[in-house]
């Protein structure tokens, strides 16, 4: 078995800490975008849980939105949930806030606690795939795993 990259191993440790039987896998193909991930895995884009980091404009905090790969995040809706305006975060901000690079940001295992909002549309699927720390690492989780990880953080985040 090939040794996991340090970032993928960091995500695996975070998942293990939740007591769930979830396994990070590193694929030969890119999973950088939701479409890339769906093609590499052989699933639908809607079943890809993309982790997007936004930046609050007033207090400069990171905000994580985990959205279905087919949905576009409505920044005004999320701003209302956060209580201040959010905007796009650049690559340096994302890496500093999470410890991961864009294209591999996982929903868990960040360097600091991050206010998180999860797209309720992901609850429609029995099987979901999320990034696991690198642009080619992913993990599969079920609806029940998503609920265990993010209890009470599900919202309508697309317009």
C-alpha cells in the first residue's frame, strides 16, 4: 500500500478522531474541481461535496461552505447566516486558514476552527465524496456520516 501524502494523512487523522470508519484514498487522476472528482470517482457532480472558503469582509474570518458540486453558493444568503458580508478568499488566505491548498480543501481537519455551513441538498444522496487534503485525495461518506460530522449546520445556501 502506498504511503499517504502528509495532507491526506492529516485528513485521515481528523476523520479517525470522529470515530467514523471513513477512508481517505488518493487517486491517479485530479479531483481538483467537482467535475474532475466526479469523473475520477465515477459518480455525479451533485454527489461531490465541494469545500469553499470565503472571507468575512469586516472581521477577516474564514467561513467554510460545503456545497453540492452542482450548486452555486449564494453569497448573500451565506452573508445573512454569518451576520456580515463575505467575499472570495485568495489562495494564501485559504492555506493560512485551513492548512490546505485550493483544490484539496477538505470539510474537516483544518488548522483552526472555522464557522461552517453545509448545503442541505447533500442530504439527498446516500453516497457523497469530499476532498481529502490534496488535489487527488478524496473520501466517501454516507448521509449519516455527513449528519454526524455537521449536525445542525445544514442550510439552503444556493439561490
